[in-house]
């Protein structure tokens, strides 16, 4: 994508290192979020041929964004890059490195509201029925689906769960979310029973380290990767003949949608999902309205 490959100068490297410290220590952002910010800065550096970041002008930023557009980058991706660069230059203003941000007059492109894809309870059931329990992994794969759909976990939250995070007697799971913030999420009796089945018939068989407390393990006895969870979900969707483009996050969306459709309090859903702002949770109220509209159109004789 870049016009030229360049080495980062010591000055730029120092500015970026300071920015990373702010993101990780002060703002407690996840590793993946920090890496996304760094990728955005690398794109700008490549475009400006490693020009000192504090000397980048508004005109150069505009040219950079036009370049991204010509390269075919979508509005959503460009909006994310603008957001990342604005955060970086805002920090430089705070530190007194620059007096004004070169993105001060840059407008973020308006994005169409995109409602997340969701699965019906019948589709989730079809995925569960597609699990091959003749294989050792069957009990594990079932637990993965039940935790993603039954508790609305992010895939990173699922893979970082420990055995001690499951409070079977109380019916809660302790989840470590973005920024290492912890929350308690209810888990149903069926999920608790599945945890017991998984521990007895799968985890005890593959676990290789007595000191390893990770809950979800791969067949080698190590913590399962996010990529493996994605593959499990995708493969089950294919077996269930679900044509939607889904991921583990789709199950999280489905969890929230079921609750909202049933009349759950928005604040309660926000807390269970671990959303910092309730505006993020409110998208599910829009999704609920969209669902209701389809019901009217399909079943009402005068629609």
C-alpha cells in the first residue's frame, strides 16, 4: 500500500514509544488495539517517507487520506485510521510537541449504520446438533458455543478464561474484558453441566501441565487460539448449512439480541457485554426494531 518502505527515525520512534506507553499504561488498551494504532501510524510514515511526525501538515494528511481512498480502502477503514491518527496527535498536543493537530479540520466520513448479523435460536441449535460427539473435541466445541452464545463472551475473553473463573455453585463466570476490566456474567444450568462434562471427558484427557489453569485447551493440551475458535464456529456453521457470514462475535451479537427481544433492561445487557458506553449496547435496540419490522412485513395482512 505504501509508496516507499522506510526505516523509522529515532525521533519518530521515540514519539511512537511514548504513545504506546500512554495507550497501554494510562488507557489500559488491549494489545490488539495498540497494534491497530501502530499500523495506522506506519501507513502515514510510509506515505510521508518517514518525515518527522510533528512536522506533518494538514495538507499532507489530506493527501494521505486521498491516497488511501484511491487505493480502494473503504470508508469504514479510513474512518478508523483517522480516529487513530487523531488520538496520536491529540497526545502530541497534550505533551506540547505540537501546538495544533494536523487532523483538526479533517472530517471523519459518515458511515452507514450497519446492524450486526445474528443467528436465530434454531440456527444455534442446528450448529450444536452438527457437533461430532464421536470425536474427543465434541464436548469442547459444545462448551465453546454455549459460552459464546449463552454468556455473550468475546473470543479473546473465552480463550483467556481459567478453570477458577467458573463459579459453578453461584452460576457466574468471571470475565476479563478490554483493558483487563473484570465483570461477572451469569451462566445457565445447562452451561454449567456442559462445563462439568468438558472437564471430565475432554480437559482431563488432554491437559499436560498440572499448573496450567486455562479452561479451554486444544488437543495438545495448550490454550486454544482465537484462530482455532473462529475455525470451529465457521465449520459448524457450514455443517449446519447456515449461509450467513458468521464468526464467534456473531454468537455474542445473538446473545444480546435475544435478551433485548425478551425485554431485558439495557443497562443489564451493557453490564453483561462489558460495554464501556451504553450507546454501544443501544445498537441492539435498533436490531430489535429491524427484527420487529420483518415480522410485520411477513405476517401482517395489511403490511
